[in-house]
């Protein structure tokens, strides 16, 4: 019991620090790009988008491989490798002399930063099917807490020296790797491991053909994540352009985002999802997400952004329920590769969302397009989230409830 708790603590910190690192870049990343390359807010938006897309491309290529390797050799070595690599990469990011080298670090971070895939498989290993929604809610709480600490730490340290946030992230990741090396137990026993590892993301994506619910809900995940990733490269630039915010104000706003997400996914989701049911939780969460994006787009005062952030927090009910439904249909020896495939779907959404968001925001603030609101980018997010909601509703109406068993017969094909 103690070793399992230690493993869950480690996975919690893997997710926390992975998202902390991403969160660190939101308030200070665009500022670092402007310092290294020069230029205005409008000039910076496409560069920031391509940096995010570069990271996502590498996650797309590497996440299924890491997930499959964890199915073959166990979760523990893959997670420790990922944390060591991320720590060294954050240290390199603090020392880059040019935007070109910043792209190199994004490549390296994408290779080792795909640890979330294996962390999700670890949770599926150690939680019974009827507790997985709660387990993934804790996972979501760790991600939200990363967005609490990351932007806040990035805003505070970045106001002192723009390189300090990266040193802090490097130190935390390396310490976490050491914790895993000496404390973390393995969650996947040898008899449950796969005999072969998938070698490419396209092979990983192909496995979704064997799991009907995972394949259908992956379309919803694609649309909803694309909507969310349109926010990542534009939030700092949008609030700077619209309200004159700097890193500190951006950090506090994202502190509110992360805190709300942590409270909902770390506490309320574990109460509401079992009562509402997974299907209703998905529909309610996605509906609130649509409303939140409209709020971001139409806010004419900073405090209204915080109202939209509060609404978005309750949208966090959807993802734990969705993850729980999917894992209940997947064989134990394929949890890693299926999670890797879903991470690849998320990476595709990341690539598309980052680029679409950056260029749409760039277009909306161009003086040539007078009369186009700068919040147009978030109207785009609302449209994508609405499409995801409609697709999810249609899918869940056709699908029976996921079986509450963790046996190898949980897939749509024979074990």
C-alpha cells in the first residue's frame, strides 16, 4: 500500500511539473521571444505559435513510442527518463542565445515531455475501473495545479529575471527524477506487459480502430483540445493588447485558471461525476467550456475575464469522465499505447490550435482589419468546443455505458 501511494505521488508530481513547465512559458515565453528576436506583439504571435507547434509535433511523434515502451518494459523507467530529460531541457532553455536555439529546446522537450502518456497509463494500472474517474480527476487536479504554480512562478520570477523560471523548473524536474529513482514502484507486472512495442505514431493511432468508444471520443478530444490550445499562444498577447497586462497580471490570471481547475478536478469532480454519470458530466463540462470561450471573447473589463475563468473551471468535469470511459474499454496490456494514441490526437490538436490561434489573433489585430474584435480567436475556440460537444452527444447516445471491468475483454476485439 505504501509503495503504491509513493508511486501515485510520483505520478502526481510528474504531471504537475510537466504542466508547470508549460505554464511557465505562458507569461514569460512571448517576452523572451520579443527580447531574442525583437518586434511587436503582432510580430511575436506567429513565432510563439510555431514554438508551441514544434513541441506538439515532437510529442505527436514520441508519445506513442514512450507509451508503447512503457507497455513493454514498465512505466517506471520511462517516467524517470522523461523527468531527467525535461530537467536538462529547461536548464538549456535558460541559456539559449537566439530564437533558433529556442526551437531546438522545444524539440528536445517534446521528446522527453511526453511523460503524461505514461502517467495516464500508470493511473489506469493502479486504480479499479469504478474509481478511475476519481483517479483521472486527481490527474486533472495535478495539471491544474501546474497551471497555478507555473504561470504564478513565471510571472513573479520573470519580473525579476526572465531566465529564473527556467532554472526553477529544471531544479524541480531533476529532484522529481531522483525521487522516482529511489521511491517509485513499478505499476505494470511482467506478466501483464506487451511483447512488442509500436514503432510509430501512425501505428499507435491505428490501434484506435480496435476500440470503438476511444476512436469516436478521440474526435471530441481533437476538437476540444484544439479550442483550448488556441488560448495558449495568445493569452499573454491578447491581454497585453486589450488591457495592457504584463507578466505579473498574466501570471495571476492563470493562477486563477489553475486554482479553479484544481478545486473542480481535485475535489468537486470526484463528487459530481459519480452522481451525474460520465455521459452527463461530459455534456455539462463541454457546454460550460463553450460559454467560457464566449466570455473571453466578449469581456470588455478585466474582471469579466475572471468570471469566464470561473465558468471554465467547471468545464473540467468533462475530461476525467471522458478518460474514465475510454480506459474501461481498453485491455491492461494496451493502456500505454492507447493513451499514447490519444496523446498523439491531442498533439495534432495542439499543432492546429497553436497555429490557428496565433495567426487568427495576428489577423484580428492588424490595422488593415479595422472593426474585427481581438477576441475573434476565442470565438473560434467556442465554435470548435461546440462542435466537440455535439459530436460527443451524438457518440454517447449511440454507445452503451462502458463496462465497469478491468479484464482483457474490455476492448471491442477478442483479447
